[in-house]
């Protein structure tokens, strides 16, 4: 019965309307499928996006000699062109990943069929393969848009993008982009970065064994990285070499020879930033200006840092830290002791001795070397640009600059005697000098050289006024708040170290101020200059006045508080042929020690102290602790000689870095006079000739009367005028 029914149905004529219906259904299905295919990738990257696609690249920081010193970025990636690579590099990837790469249109149907059979066998999409290099590039370039999950829709989207890629790019462009997009293990992005970290060389220098290893790793980077699994990496690397031989890229003998090469088991080069505080300063400046582009835009950042100067600054500071920690009676934890007991980064409460160093070209403001602390791993806090510490006597040049500008000559005589001043709280302030003995009548020049506190207070408080002193400091470069108190004259105000270096550089530049800066220019990946800072030079001090201040600071180095640490330095000091000027500084309780100084073509500042202000050591001074570091650095720069802890000289290995400059000229307009040291009057036969010296004067400020020891002028003490009844007891 059933057979007869089936035969009758089979032999019955098919109505015409049934055929039309079948055609309609087929056409509708085709139309629906075409529409679904078009709409499937509505959220996929467009052809325009493919053409304008820019991979994330790190921004690279270069020293002034174009040496790469650091990279900023979400992805450590350096692009490399396929034309620059040896032919065996792309061949290795083709051999293992896509042997029909140059013949398909983005989809390898033979591979797809093979993957489909695998899905039928396993009844799972998780093991599906068959992806061409073009498909993998599509997946890598738009992970967020396509998704990484293994599902049919994602695979179909991937196909569409792959086909678009083949329309938009040449085969070589696709292969180049793929090799630059691979995310290797350990946070290394792209072929070039992986090559430098695995082999310590550029990808353009890789041999076939190295190329085969990077091609082998690309499939599953974490599993096949030789740093994680050397045996698996070796096995898969050799598989790639076998495939290269099978496909005619290598001979059998060549493949066998390269299989004998070991795989790396340690990172080839661990990049340590040579100027971490400087680099972080640059990062902060550029992050404000360029935002996230700094981390993904492939910017080229050319900076001012001189790596040889940086290395010599670091060596001089290390020697200084060691000398201080070796002093008898030094009772703080040493850096070595702390490091042995503590591991980690950015630790709180660093108890060991800290310090900072900044060197600047005074003519341009370019920062040549910068140390913001002893160990950037322990502490990211930058003591050069963030710390606020009392300046001590290093503030006094601002006092005397204001005095000289007001017409008070350097030969003016003041009384170094007791000072007692009432305070707002009713107490009495009795400032003293480092040496407790008062010197009596003393010129302003000698008061600067010997760092006499009482004279600086008198000059500031009642000769020029504290407002004039504060304004002078601000004009020269100090931007922190300066209180108008008598103690300000001897450095009670908190200052930022790099601003102190800026102020001293202004003096070295004879009154022209240029704000220190670290960036020369920022260039786009295409070579367009995006930013080229042009720091302005402003004249803040008359060159004649500035030259007088420099002359007084030369005296500090020649015979004052800076002499033992710089010119003498146990016989290995800075020779006199290098013109140098500067000032030491020491604060109350010996908690901060400074030396700030300059030559005509280099200004530098040194500071030592604890992060929590406590005494460094008994009798610690800027002249004794900071000045030797400054002198050591300058000797390194001008002679290529390092001063050892025992005073001996050694070779720095870098040679002289700057030519010894000519001394500052004496500008036309300054008058020279021989005067008597005790009276400040013109030298004469009535005064001892050994007390005569040559002084410089602004026009109209030079003395006109000859000195006479029998009839000495009365020295007016301004604080007696402030307190007619005498000093308060």
C-alpha cells in the first residue's frame, strides 16, 4: 500500500505554482542571506578605518645625542618595515602560519574545510583553526570590535574584515602589519620589541633560527616563550625550520644547522632607565600637553639630558653619600642596610640619607643632568622639583644682589656683632654665625665669603628692606612664598631646589634668566614637529650688578666657605683655570646642606638631607659635604678626572665633556679701585698695604676718601638705630 502511494506521488505532475513558490523561497533565502551578510559586520571597521588604522606605539624618549633612554606606552611596540627584514623572517611566519598566503584572497578554503571537518569530529568550535594571516591580523587589530570569543558570528565577522583587508592592502602590507601586531609574552608587542628582548638585537639582524623562534611563539606566546618553557619553544622552533625546508625557504642542511642553535632562556637586555627622575619629569610635562597620545601615539621625544654628564653626576653623588655615611658619629640607617632589609617600590618613610643634583646650561636653560633622589625604586618623590627645603646661607646672594643694586658697594663695612631681635610671640631671637666668635668690622664681600649671618640680617632688615630681598629672589627664579621676616635673609624660607639652580644660573648668565626645561622637541611618527619649546630669556638684573654678585661668589670659592671643598679638596680640587663661583648653605640643626655654583657655561646644585628634616650629622655643613660633590662633578666635566674618596684622581672613562670657558669679562662701566679691607676706603699710605685689595664698583658708588687708621670712620650699626636703647637683653 505505502509503495503504491509513493509511486503515485512521484509520478504525479508538479503544478506550475509550486515551481514559482520554490523559486520565491530560494530567492528570498538568497536575499536574506545577502542582507544578513551585509549587516553582519555593521559594527566592524570600515574600509576607511582600515586605511587610516594606526597601531598603538610607545613614545620614545631620547637623550640629547639621540640615544633611546625610555619608552612611554600602553604597549611596548616599535614598528619595523618588511623591506628592512631579511627574507627568512617573513618566510618563517608564512611557513608555519599560512603557506598559501600569497595565493588566497584572505580566506583559505582548504584550511577552512579542514577546520570544518575538525568541528564535526569534535562537535566544538573551540578547536577550529584554519585562520589565515589576514584573518589573524583582523582579529588582532580590532579585538574590542570583533571579540575574542570562539563563536560562529565572530568567525564570520573576521572573514568579512579579512576580505576588506585584502582589498585595502597589498600582501606585503598585510604581512608587515601582522608581524608588528603580534602580542608576545612578557608585555612585548610586535616583532622588533620581541627581538630586542629575546636576542638583544634588532629584527633586521635576526638569523633564520631566531626568526623561526618568533614565528613559533606567535601562535601561543605564553606557552611557547623560551623564558617560560624552553623545551616546548625549542621543539616548536624546530618544527618551523622543518616547515621552511619543506616549502623551499631553506635547504635541509641549513635547517639542520639552525636547529642546533640554542633558544634564549633569559631576557637579553633589561633596560634600566639612566635618569629616572628626569624621565618622570618629562612624562609629567608631556602628559599634560598630549594626554593619552603620549602612551599610544608613537611620539619621538628628544630631551636635553646628557648621558655622560648624568653618569658623572651620579658617580659624584654616590661618592658623596658614601663619604657622609662613613663619617664618625653618623647614626642613621645607611642605604645599604635599608636595601638589605627592604624590598619593593615606592616605600614609605625612607630613613636613609637623600640628595638631589641638577646641572643646567645657564645660557639656554637646558637641563643636562638631574638626580631627584638616591633610589627611584624605593621612592618616586623627586627632591629636585618637588621638595621644599630651607635654603640656609645659599639664600644670601639674593640679599647682597639687592644691596648692590641699591648702590651699596661690596666694600661697605658692617659690624659683625650680636643681634637680638624681639619676636611676635614675645621671645627674643639671637642668631649666631657658624663660628661663634664675632669678627667686628667686616666688608660685605668678606661677609659673603665667610657666610656671616649677622651682616646678612642687617643688610636685609634695615639697609635694603626685606621686600627688596624677596623681590630679588623672585626675579632671579624663586617662585615659592618668601616671608618678609629677618630670618629670611639667612635662608629660613622654603625653596624648591631646581628653582635655586635657576636663580644661580641667572647670575652665571649675568642677569638673564631662562627657566630650566627638559624637552628639545616632540616629533610625530611621520616626522612632523608637534612641539618645540622656546624658553624666553628675560633680563632680570643689570649685567653690571650681576657681575658684582658673581665677583663676590668667586670669592666664596677662592677663599671662603667653598674653598676647602672645591679648590683645595685635599689636593685634588678644581684647578683655578676653571672660573667658578658659588655659595654653600647649611640650615639649623644641620638638617640641610647645599652647594650651588656655576662656571660661565655650566650651573649646578647639590643638596643632601633626610626626607624628614633631622640633623644629618654633627657639624654637617654645605661647604664640607655638598661642595666636594660639586667640585668632583666639575672636575669630571672639565678634565675627565674623578676625585676618589681618598682624594686621589682617576679617569672617568668619558673624558672632558666641556671646554674650560674664559672667565667672566669685566663689563665696561664697572670701576676698579684699590681699597682698604678694614675701612672700605681708598688704599693709602696710612693703612697697611697687605690689607689693600682691588674692588669693583658701579659708577658713583666707589669711595672717594683715603683710608686713615688713625681716624677710622664710625661704623653705623642699623640694628642699633632700630633699637635706640641698645640691644634688648
